[in-house]
C-alpha cells in the first residue's frame, strides 16, 4: 500500500499540471479522468490496480467521457471545449460529427451506438487514439517546457507517423508499442485519491468550458457529468420485476414510483452498467445519496446478481443496455478495499455502520 505522503505528493504534482496554462483544450481533464477510471476498473480480483494502460483503452474511455458533452446545451448548441481561433477541439468535433451521422433515434446512448455502428465506431476510436498519441499523452506531464514522466512512461517520439499506429488497432502487423507504463505506486495512489481528484477534475473541467463559452458555471458541471444524462426509464420497471417489486435496500414493497439508484455511487465512479443499478424507494435512495452501502447490502447485491444472472443477461439484450459484471465488481473492490478504517457505511435512513472491510472483500472475492 502506498504511503499517505506518496499520495499527497502525487496529488500536488497533478494539481500543478492542472494549474499550468499550456493546454488550449479540455484534453488534460479528459485524459486524467480516463487514467483514473481505468486504474479503478482494471483492478484485479485480488485488489491490485493495473501496471500498464494502452492508448486504445484511453481512447475508448475518452470517447465515453465526451459522448454526452456534444448534445446541445440549451440554446447554446454544442459547447466549445478548445481549439484555436474559436474552433472546436478535434476530438469533440469528431464525436459530434459521428453522433450527427448516427442520429436515427436508436443511438442516443454510447452503448447503442457501439452496438449498431460497430465498424464506424471503431474508426472513431482510432481517430481519437491518434489525436491522443500526438498531443495530450506526451504533453500531460509537461510543466512549462519540461517533461517529468511522474505518471507514466511511453515509447514513441514526436515524429511518429499515423501509419505506424494504425496497424496496432487494425488488422495489419505493427511494431508500435501502445502501452503507458505506469510509474511504481501511481495507480494505487490514484485509486486512493479518487474521492478527492474526481470532483476536482469535474469542477475544473466545467470551469474551463464555462470560460470558453462565456457562460456561468452554475449547472454546467451537472450538464457535463450528472448521472441523469443517461435516461434510466428503459430499465426502471424491469428492475422492479427482477426484485419482485421490492425496494432493494429496505425490501419493502414498492407501491408508488421507484427510483433507480447506482449501488456504487455515480460520484465515486460513473457506472450505468446493469449490475450497478437497483430499484429503490425514493426515501431510501435520497437517504443513501453518495454513501457506500454497508456489508449486508453488499451481500444482498451479490445474491441478486447470482440469482438473477440469466434475467440480467436477457434484460441487457432486450434493452440494449450496457452490462459488464467483471468491471462493476472490479470497481466495487477497488473502492471498498481502500476505505479508511473509520469510514461509516450506509444501512438505512439515519443509520450508519462500521466499515466491515474483511467481510465485504470476502463477498466480492467470492462473487
């Protein structure tokens, strides 16, 4: 386990990069957030974060992060996120163009677009990957003119050609090394700092977008990163049926409208995967908010996933809804395993219990 001093030192260096004015687009926030997300979701079954990431993984994550940003913001249209002379940032423009081409009423979510336009979506990711390789990845660790590779090492130079990279993502052979080799301890420290860095990235990202578009910051962060950006109506009633029309948390019958809650809170990691969604009474959902659920709820969550695995698979297909059980479990393990000993976990409205880490990790390990 990395020391507190090491995590604080890393946070200070990250803050230094964020404060540096050498970026004309929001790419630094997207890339930092993508690295953070991947360190969490690539956690192994034993709780260890990854040692390497790939440019392809980062490109897929960056597309995911920007996907909802290109929907119109009121009467302002698509918000500008960088580029010189008032132009749109290249990655954002390409995603916007793709969404416009695919505007057929069936691709409003990233998952549906990926399923219905698989080949075109792959080309979009390749375009984004090339842009990341050219600029943001080499520039992210620069403070002024000096590069300090304190986060990761990479094995290409500024004169790299696209043809060298394309074979790596396509069908032809390529000698391009698309790995980012994370520095020792960095992934562990980033996962531990998730609760601090994520809201900071979102706030600073929204502030930069506000400045670029000459808009007030109020509501922009919610528009860019809020959990409600993906409508959950398609799975609300099916989740109630899977839970025998009972609230996931108190297990009483749901007699009125049901909320759909993110079991692992959206504020800790944005996961709309089916396994992470539960139907709940509004009172229970509003009480739980961004708290992590206690061990009894984790056991119930695991039991639901096992007992209803076939129904979940069918629902994911019928609703064309994303479901990656391994990723959801990895995120849960990464977050729960790094809670401090004194953390309080949510049990019920106005009721909290101790962090029973060993029991929770045993449950997640055995899922």
